[in-house]
């Protein structure tokens, strides 16, 4: 009798699971995806047609072949990539230890840190860069006889304007905070750190060997968001008088419209490729083979 009841219960559970698995996909999901695809792909297709369709010549890819030979393309792109690498390194070095310490030692301060990291979303970029410009003008005038004058001069070097890195670190705080917070919420940081400490590891070793491997996806997401921010930022760099990749695109558009649109399309495709590579890499790290 007991065996028959257990068999009936198992069959009921199996039928319930099969019923849950066979839930049909709702039609509105397909409509939403189709609408989103049209929203993104139609402007991209129009941009591509504008770059390859030359009146009187037909279809030509001269706009794309001229990109790499245009004056300023390589230097501005390399400058943006260098700024992005420096920004990613600094913002992660600042935020990862701070957020781990916040979860371990002062979890009640999390709302305060969240508000502080979200402030760059509230302050308009034009007001932000106006404040930076005021400080950069005030510093050399009042500190000309102090060692700080050399610092103000060095951070405004056109070959590598470190002042842009400082500005981008502040602007990237909301995105980096959200990415790292989601990653830390998905694991038990206290247990990992205590286990590493019980094995004889110091605090730096516990952070590097126990916490960071489990934060790989969050670190990649934060790095990608910061990279996209730096590559597409225009207002701060333009008003401060520097010429990274986004500013170069706008300057070229004044005389070579098709070339500037072709560069924009190329940069968008590269960004999408990085996003797909990031998603694939994160998926492989989550589905590690079992021994």
C-alpha cells in the first residue's frame, strides 16, 4: 500500500514537472523582441545605407576603406583605449576592496554608499565639467609657486590627459557599483573570507584568491560598462579641449559626413562584438565542467 502511494506521488510530481516545462511562450514576448529589434536595427541599417550608397556611383565601400588612413583615427582611438584601461584599473581598485569591506564590516552604510555612487547620474555632465574647468583654472593661478603646480600641469598633458581619467572614474561609479553589488549579493562573502582566513591567508590573499574568482562576471560587466562609457563620452573631453575617439568622430563629421557615420557604425559593431564575447565568456565560466 505504501509503495503504491509513493509510486502515485512520484508520477504526480513528474506530471507536474512536465506541465511546468511545457508552458507555451506568450506571444507578447515575441512582439516586444521584434519591436526592440526594429528600434535598434532600422537606424543602424539606415546608417549603413548612407555610408555605402553614393549618388551617381552606386554602392561603394570607400568610406570604410578610408577610415584607417584618415588623419587622427589611430591616435584618437589609442588615446581612448588608454584612457579606458586606466579608468577601469583605478575604479576597480577603488570599488572592489571598498565594497567587500562594506559588506563585511559596515553593512548599515550601504545606503549611504549607494547614494554617493549614484550622484554622477544626478549631476549633469555640463555642470560637472564646468566645475572641473574652474578648478583647473584656479589651480595654476594660486599654486604657481608650490609643487602642486607641476601636478596640475601634468594631469593636463594632451598626450595622456589624466584629468579625463579622474572624470571618467567619477562618471563610471554608478555602473561599477551596480555591477559589483549584484555580484556580491550572489555569494556569501563572509563565509568565503572566513574560510580563507582559517586556512592561513591574509586579508589581501583572501580577497584575491577567494572573492575575486567568484566576482569574475561582475568584474567583466563593470569593465565593459566603463569601456563603453569612455569610448562614447564627448562632453567632458570636448569642453576640456582634448580629442579622444568620440571628439574625433564629431570633428570629422564637419567635412566628411559619410566617413564619420562609417566610423560610428564600426565602433558600434565593435562594441556589440565585445558584449557578445563578454556574454560568451561569462557563460563558460558559469558552466564549468564537473569532475
